[in-house]
């Protein structure tokens, strides 16, 4: 059944061949039309009353009042007359001055029968209530209301606490909680298995306090920070300082310090994420000692890896970026690929593979020129390439205006270059830590 709205002539038309409409169908169609962006400039079409709960699922009948609008069944071609029916409540109308007018507009070869309702005979349909939630229970800590009775939890009337929201969600069969504004999940609260959806990363900040449970929880479209407990999936978020991350992160901005969780047989993956810090600073990944492997797939921006003592692997596929390897990294394999460079390598005891890394190099042009002229030219081509790889991928540091490059063990000095004060300054500016 198609229902057409004509705001110019203020006419609601039930298109042929339909010959019947209920008051509930009519009000649902009106509310849907009013919610459309193109309709928001027009005044309200209708007011409704009734449906008070008398218990046992029985409601008082609906009275629908059209506000300077009329209802019409589409014209017929004749010659026979068609009887059309309006059922399930009362339909009245008022004109622009608030005076009563006839609610039915005339139509060719159509007779309209309105079956009124003045007693408690309208049975509430569960699917009508279900659709009004739009797939989620809505929470607004500031402007929401307590309680679980319908329509609490809908977008028009959100609840103000997690407990009521979960009761509504379990009753209605939802696993989505939409957060309007900000929320903090406190110790002891459990959101396992729920999809937590914000309005967007600017309007919704979700804080997870230590002691809450987030196993198999999804976070979407929000700024997220705090301490997680359980495997999660994160989509389209801004990830701030986060402790206990176990699971996967998709298409998200990264800030601050992110501490991984899990054992060395597990993997934490970041897919198409980027470092949101601008100009200075690095997103820091704490590997949690003998923690899980780390995969950054399609990453953009600068990162720092630290606190890795186990055998798990690190794989970074750069679109464009820089990585610093901290001195607290003492074990494992590190694979770097894509367009990027090593800003600092203080790691020891690792196997570093940069075969697929396209980079301008971690060493400045001035140092490379000195190295090429005074060292590499004295050896064979193979020795030169081996030395260049060690210099490009090994541990190094600047101490007392000297650039010290270490051998594969990260301890034995391989080459030492004396730098002037200006070279040290320029080098530090080019390779900020």
C-alpha cells in the first residue's frame, strides 16, 4: 500500500488499488514522512492520543487528529463505486484556525467508511514497537530518562543508564546500544557481546574504566579510551590511550599509547589506520613483554614500538610512515614493508627484515656521503652492500656529537662518525625521536 503526501494541497492519498487503511498504518506513514529531511520545513501533520495501557497488552483506541490536512482514497474510473474503509481508531481534522472540519477529501466513485473506536479494543503489535527502536537501544546519560517501559530506549526517548538499556535490549532482541553524547563504563559493568555505537568521533567519547567487561564487544563511530577486558573489534573510531587491546581495529585514527593484550600465539591487527598526531610525536605500541604479535596493515604515520621481550612477530605494511624501535625490544622478528623509514633503532636481539621497505634511509645525506667516500669504496661490492644494509637497518644513536652505528647484535660498534654541532642539529631535526 502506497501513501502519497501532497504538502501544497495538504492531502494524504491512499493510492489504488488499496481500499483499506488502519489508523496505526496511517500514523506510521505520517511519522516516517515527517522524519524525512525534505519534510522538516513543514508543520506537523497530525496529533495522536489514546493507546493508554490497560494491562494484558490491551490499549485504549487511537484518535488521530489531522492538522489542516485531509485523507483521500485515490479516484476510481467508475462506473461502479468502490467502498474504502478506515479502521482501528478515530480520525478527525481541524483547519488552520483550529476549527473542526471533515477529515475525508472527496474522490470520484469512492465511498469511505470510518469505523470508530471508543473503547479499549486496540491490541499493541510488537513489531510496530520494534521498528521504532531503529535497530538499537539509545542511551543519553544527560538528557535520557530512567525506566524500561516503551517508548524508553527509542531515539526519541533514550534511557539514561546502562542497566535499563540492557533490559530493553534483551527483551527486544537487540545487541546494539547507541550512545548519544558521552558515556563511561565503570568497574563491574558488563557490555560483552554488544555493539557500542557513538554518533561520531566528535560527539561521542566512550571511556572504559578498569574492571568493566568488554569481551566480544564492538565499538563504532566514537572516540575510545580506557582499559579493555576481552577481545574487541573497533571500527571508524579515534583510539586514544588504550590499555588491554586484544582483537582488531579497522579504519581508525590512533593517538597516544596503546598497550596490547594476549599471549604470544595471538595477533592484534590494525587495518588501514593512521597516526593522528600532527607535526611531532609518535603513536606508541606497548607489546606487553611476551605479548601478542602486531600487524599494521596499510598504516600511515609515525609509530614507536616498545616493551617487547617475547618471540612474537611485528609486521608493518606502510603506505607512508616512520617507525622507532625502542631499547626495550629484545626479541622477535620485525618485518617492515612499504614506503617508510626507520627513525631510530635501539632494539637488540631481533631479526629485522626491511627487504620490502622503500625508504630514503635513516642516515642523513651528509653521513652517507662521508661513509661512501671513506669506507665503502675500499671494499668489494658485496661488502659494501652488506655494510649498507647493516647501517640502514641496525641500531644507532648520537652521543657527544658522534653517530654510532652498531653491528647486528646491537651492542658492538660498527662505525663511528664525528659530527659537527650543525650536523648533529640538522640530523636530529631530520630524524626526530
